[in-house]
C-alpha cells in the first residue's frame, strides 16, 4: 500500500493561553530512518501532564510550539530497512520516554519524554525508534491500549518497582483517576486488600466494583488517615499510591505502616507541610519514592501481567472523544469529573473503533 505523505496533528502554539488554543495543522510525514517504525495512531489518551503543559503549570514551554500527547496505540504501517523485530500490521504502543529501555531513568532518557520538547502523539502518523515500541495486549482494542503508556505503567511501577507488592498486602490508593484506577486493578490482581479515597460516593462505587474492600469519602471523613489506621487495626498500610501531592502527602505518610512505602506521583493539591513531617518519615522508617513512569522492559512485564489476568485488568475509560474534539477532551480532563481515562479516537477507520 502507498504510505501517507500528510499527517494531521494537534499543535499548541507558542505564547498560548491554555488548551483552548489547540489547533489541528497538516504536516508532511518525514522520511523513515533505517531504525525507525512508522505507526498509524488509532487512539491516544490524556494525562494531567497534558493539561499542565497546555496551561503552563510546569513552565518552560510557553515560548515553544508543542505537539501534545504522550500516550498512544497504533498500527505499524512501515519499517526501516534495519528493523527486524516489527512488521506491518503489528499493534503497538510507544513508551512514554522512548529511550528509557531498562533500569532507572536518567537525565538523558527523561529528555526524550513525548509531548513536551519532543513532539507528542496527538497526530495521525508518527515514526518511533523501533526499540521504544511494545506489543499491546492481544485482547485489547486500540482505545484500551492507549491507556497504558503513562497511567498504567506508572501504577505498575509504583507497586511492582523496588518494593514489590505481594499477596496479603494492604494498599491505600488516593482518587479514581487514570493512575489510581490502574493501581487498584493491579493491587487486586496481586491479591492485596485495597482502600480507596475519593470525594465522590459515585466514584467510590466504581472502585468497589473493581475490587476495593474499603471506601473513604474524604469530604465526609477529613481525617481519613485516622480511618485508614482504624481499618488496619492501628498498623497502617504496606503501600500508598499518592497522587494528591503537597496537600495529601502528610496524611499518606501517616497512613503507612512502619517500614511502609509511599509512591509519590501527583501534584494535584497544595498545602503547607506540618513541621513534624520529617520526624514521621524517619521514625516510621517510611520509604518515599518518586515515580517517573517506567521503562520499556517494565512495560513488557506489565503487558504479560495484563494478559495473564484479563478479567481483572480491563481499562476503565470514562469517555471517548473524536480527534476533532480535542479541546473538549481537555476540558473534560480539567473538570476532574472523570473516572479512569479520557481517550481521543484519532483514526476514523471503523475497523478499529470500540463497540
């Protein structure tokens, strides 16, 4: 088949006022290098990072044009002459940091993160280094697979990274966004008892359906860390998936058992730290670990876990938007009314639409 010459993609212009400045532009599809793979993007999903980039919460990119998006799933339509591991028709995701192949992230691998300085994936066609790609679960649709590169892999790294979850552990998960829902599913799959917090009883019911044993509405129970201790007979949890940031970190630390771990992921809330926070960390021997997505090797391990447990690891997709409705997708993300992931259907190929 003939290869495309033009690709439509989203662009955040320099000097933007936020995501409402998103525009679709047409660009030429570049010539494929020998070690690259050309992928037709069928679906992409949004992260809080995408909103932060668009609204300059992170800073540093206002003077740059940005092609947004880090998470995609698509179909290989051409391979470079030196590529042997992929063929036309393969279904793939690209890793969040394409050069992070294994082990810890480095300054160099972080520079390759998609959707910032490096062009992202909200585009119809994109080339990737062949080693950055991962086969998607055989039973997943493209929309489902688009939830994997950031949210799922972050959750997997939080629970299966250095201090690995095991059957019988107790896990506290804050919220019901993309990372949190995947963490819930991975924790249940591993045989853990899961406690979930949310401000919405409706969202907590979704968490319960997915296997959460204990539910805490933090609007009704403001001292939710005390409730966690009650639920664990005063011991605390083995693992905390902390997505709130500065406004919740202290309570997350107090919820963990002596020697427990807190995976620090989000920056959604702000507050001053209590003066005794370091005292609590030290005298409870808490392990605080920042999570920077994960490597290609971890991604492959995660896919094996998903394929071995298909009934417990079905992605939760809140809403799917068309490619032309990208601004509306960002607005829905900003509203924080979603449970699970927000997906953009990039391809119009009906064969690859979810039912």
